[in-house]
């Protein structure tokens, strides 16, 4: 298991390097001159040049990249090209709200998708299976931000059960915080639970036909035990890999959901930074999102290894 | 308990319904220019009207017919998503074929490079690309086209690897058919089925992602209508005109649903073993 | 340890097993057609046939191990001693896994990859015999010893992937024996194993059968093996039972032309007479179980007009215990 962990950690490093390079090059290819923007509309060529040299934009790309990378390792994300504030501070305020949202969405999607997928998979072609599959197909097809808007219109505006937008931090009361989190999380879950649900359902369908399941029936085990220990347990392992797909959807989806619910997270920060071409902020947000995604996938991989005895006990034979 | 024939007939019916719906939707979207109300015409006397006989899904904040604008928006979505699918096919399939055929270092180089793209959550990658090129229809197309490449290349590579085991590929090689010839005339036709299924699935994803991009203002720019931008506009009128979001939202959902069902149906027919 | 004593003191622990009129259909298509046989207490019945002849389906269908979603099983009755396993009010629980043990073809896939051997050896024990964890563990260690696995206490914590195929088959045999069954069904238990291990597994099952006095159903396509393992032999062809009788009689003087052909081909292989070895022309008909006449008629060297109607299973004139489904042995034809 230790070897497996080390191997996965080492594999993550080149991915992170390449993605950081892609982000860096991408930002440098962007139209518009950040120095000119920062210097203001009627700045002289000298002023712009001064700003450029202050930002280090007059150095070679290679130098800029290495400097940027070096700064990254010390946690320095540069300064906002618009407000001049340290990017780490701007981004830092936004990380917790996004993590809240993504974690809530992940947990809700796994629970909802896990339970429905299991029920549907164990009773294929039953009424329940067909209903769950139909709802799942709708959930996959509806644009996440539209689902969120419908929820707002119904539960926020018409019924007034939940606050239609905004975030209440947990420090200001658990109930209010959870109420503000409920609709954004539900939006993420409606779109993402179907991914887990379908994967688990298909996986269970396949496992049901496995020889060891028939052998379990031959032992006269009760249906519950066969379903729990033999079918579902084995179906969960491949489903863990689907959680990786889910994480990507959640990170991207959180950006849209944050807009719909005026949630002060990284997604709304990214969109506003795109609006005023604040490249250092865009760069930082993308970088953090990718690092988070790679890291989360790493955890998924490790979890997969932990659940799979073949990897967990690879050292003993 | 449904028998297997009942099940397949239900699946077939779903597939036919999906395809018929898609044809009608495409037809309406293409017909949008000749329908009575032009989308840019402002009928300032009838702002935010609820659905009525004259305007089936109501009118927007400028008094424009939401149904007609939705059809125009759908046209834009279909064109952008379709072009994005073609782009990802044009880049992804050759990459996958080359990786599969030549193997070794070209395989690792191509696939590792694509893995790096996969490290970006797809919507963020699209946002990133759109940010670099600047907002607009062309940049949305390019962004979505790039986002689709890794998956397309993987599918093509996987199918081509499986096909290469076939004796006929060896036979072609023995009689002196070159790599290009083998890829074009032997591998291409045989990987068509999984690639078509993936293209259909990606069409659906591209429509959803395009809507997301235009929702945050990175897609088609005003005054051209787009479904995502309409939904974004409607947020200001959740209280006064709750029907505003209905037509664009339903349209995206229905088209994506139909594309997903069509992909499932195609998979069942073209690729029965998977 | 009362259960342990029970297992060792029973001279013949075997029960009789009777299948009457078993028919299995897969989505409307008949795979096993009206098969009947009886296994006496402590007796070993070998069911032999080509792949696709329905021999496994017969056994699995009889004990209810076919997926009800794809298989429709009918039978007048299936009885273990006096207990009917089918029909209304049949005790579904407590028969399979407890009084009937099953060993499958491929041990590499017959064990749950994510559970330890201990868990898989004891979960049904604990359910059927209501043992606590310690008692079940002690019993599992003893069972592993019985099937020849050394260092059992340590290996209980292992997962299936940590064993070889031969070891795994020993473990599945231990699993089948865990609740002291009265009938053991072995479904081609050696087919998936290396040739060197096959003989060991055959010996193991035979010695366990002897020491425990089990009734045994051994399903195989290997006629030669039946000489060693079976008291009686049932021959299946295209979903139908074509001949059943004492092993020594049937294997020496098969009555049904198919059984005779099968035996001749095996014997020509044994003796290696010349380069030509005997085969039966043609292949089994895919719709065999649904044919109105004898399913072997299209390939039969002795086919005649009556073969267009289906021959019933009847005793051969020489031996009441020897049944054959062939018009050649009809008294009217014989006369």
C-alpha cells in the first residue's frame, strides 16, 4: 500500500507541472495588456513600461514562469492587477465558501446517488428502477444553473422556505448557515447524483451475474447478506472511480451555482476577475481548482486502493 | 417482469422518439428566421407578458417573444455545439489513431499531454480557453472543441487498439499498405461506432457547457440571443415574470435529454457488446 | 462441539435426492426438457454430456440457483429426502448451503474478492448453525485442515487473490462442507484447474465423500473420470436425459447410440488405435430440446422411422435399473 501511495504521489507531480505551464502560457497568450490596463486609459508609454517592469512582465517568459513557480511554492500568488491586493488574500477569503459548497454537493450526491443506485440496481426494471432512471436522466440533462433558478423561484420566492440567495457563515449560527447552503447543495446534487446513481446501478447489475454471487446464493445466505456483502460491496469499488468524474463536475458546477446563489466563492471570483481581466486572480483560481482536482483524484485513487484488497495487501502473499 | 424483447422494444421506442424530437427541434431552430417575430424587434408595449396565444412563452423585458428568441438561441447552441463536436473529432480521432498505431513514445506523449487537459474540470477549461481568446461564438466553439479532445482521442485509441488485434490489419501490413492507408481504410471504419456514440454524448455536453458559458457572459454576445444569456437575464425577473426561464431551460433540458437517449440507443445498436 | 461429533459419527450422512420432470426455459427457449432422476442416500451420480447439453442447468435449476430473471424452471417435484424444494410452502431457507453444498467450476471467480477467507467460510455457518464468531472460526480452521490446507489459522485472514487455483478450489470445497451437507453437487470442479492439480481435487472430493458418507452429484464432460467417481451415470444430450444406469454397466455396455458413440470416441483416444480416432459426425442441434422426435436422430447411425417421435425413458430389457430413451430398446422393436 505504501508503494502504491508513493507511486500515485509521484505521478501527480508532472501533471501539476504541465497544468501550471498550460495556465501560465494561456494567460500570457490572452489579449489585452495588463500593464496598460493597470496604468489607466491615458497613461503614457513610459508609465506603462514602468508598470510592466514593476510587474516583471518585461522579462523573458521562461524567467517569468520560473519566478511565478518559485513564488507559488512559498504561497505567494502575486498581486491583483486591478486592486493591487495580494491574490492569496483575495482567494483565501473565497476558499472556505467554495469548499463548503463542493463538500456539501459531494456528500449529498454520493448519498443520494448511492442509495438510489443501490435500490435501482438490486431491483432492475422494477417500477422504482424505471422512475429513478427517468429522474436521473432529467437531472443529467437539465442545466445546473436553471435547476438552481427553479429551486429559488419555488422555495425561495414563492414558498419563502429558504433564503433565495447569499451565504450565512457557520459562525453566525448553524441553522441559518445550513438553510443558506441547502438550495445550492441540492442544485449540485440534482445534477451530480445521477452520475453516481447510473454508475452504481450498472455496476450492481454486472456484479449480480458474477460467479461469486451465485456461489453466495449456493451457500444459502439471506438475500440481504448477499446484496450487502457480495453485490454492493464489490460494486462500490468501481463506483469510487466515478467519484473522480463527479469531482470535476462539482468544481466546474460550483462556479455556476455560486453565480445563481450569489455565493461568495472562487467561482464568482473567477467570473468577476474575467470581467476585469485580472489575470493574476484568474491564474490563481484556475491553478487552485486544478490542484484541488488533482489532489481530490489522488484521494479517490488512494480510496480505491484501500477498498481493494489486492492493492491494500500487495506486499504480502 | 418485462422480457428482454419488451425491454428492447421500449428502448427502441425511446430512441425513435428522441431522434424525431431532435429533427423537429433542429427544423424549428433553422426555421426561426422566417417565423413572424424577429428576435431583435422590440415590442415595448408588451414587456414581460405572461404566456398567451400571441406569445406562447411570454415576452421578455424588452417585449420580445421568448419562444422565438428561444428558437434563435437554440440555433446558436446547435451550431456552436455541432462545430465544437466536429472540432474535437477532427483533432481527437487522428491523435487517438496515431497513438494507437505507433504506440510507444508517441502514444505516451499524446496520452500524457491529453491527461494534463483532463486535469482541468471541463467547465473551467472552457472558461479558461474562452478567457484567453476572449468571449464570443468562435471562442466558445474553440473552447468546447478543445475540451472534447481528450475523451474523443481516448475512445478512438481504445477502439483502434482493439481493432489492431484483427488479422486483417496484419494482412494489410503484410501486403504493404502504409500507416496512413491502414488508419484511413482499415481502422477508421471499424472505430466509427464508438466514436459516433461519443460524438453524440459530447454534443449534449457541449450544449450544456455552451449554455453555462453564455450564462456567465462568455458565449455569444448581445444582442444575439443565446439560451444561457436568456436564463441569466431572467434572474432579474424571478418575482415579476417567473415564466421567463421556462422556455430556454426546458429547451436545453429536452434537447440534451434527447441527445443522451439517442446516444444510448446508438450504443445499443452499433456497439452491442458494451 | 456437538456439531463436530455429529459429523463424525454419522455413518451415512447422505440424503436421497429426487428430481421429477424438470424443465428449464431461457426466455421461452427450452434448455432442459423434462429431466427426471434419483440419487439414493450415499450414492454418487455422474451427469455427463457435452457443453450445452444442459447438465449444469439441470443441477442448478433443480436447487434453485438459476437467475429467475432469465430462467423459468418447472418441475413436478425436487425432493431432498422427504422435503420438497419446490412448490408452495417449500422451505427456501435452510436447504441450500446447509443440507446441499455446491462446488463450482472455476474457483478463481467463485470467491468474493473483497472478503477474507474466514468471512466467506463462516458467514453461512453463522447464519445456518447460529454459531458465534469463535466457534465458527474454530470450525473453519478444522474444515481447512480437512481439505488439506496447512497453516489454516493464519490463512483465514487472507483474501482469495493470495491463493492458487488449486488452493481456492479446496477452500470452496470447505465452504460447501461447512454446514455438514447431506448432498454435494460438484459442477465440473476440476475443469478450470491445472492438469497437475485436477487429480488432487478429485481425490479430495472422493475421500471426503467416503469419510462423510455424502450423496454426490458430479457434473462433467469427462466420461473417463466417471469410472472413478460415480456409482451411477446419467447421460444428457441436447437438454434431455438419454440414458441412466449403474456406472459399471453403462460404461461397459452403453445402450443409447449417443452414449455408445461418446464412449467409443473416448476409448479410441485411450488406446490410441491408429491415427483415426472415432468421432460422432455432426454437432448437437441448437433447438434440440424443442425437437418433436429424438434429438440425436439427425446424427444417429441407427436412425429409423420411429425416431421422428420422441422416445420415452424406459428400462432396458436386460436391467431394470438401466434406463434408456431410445426406440431401439422398445420391446416391439426388439421382438
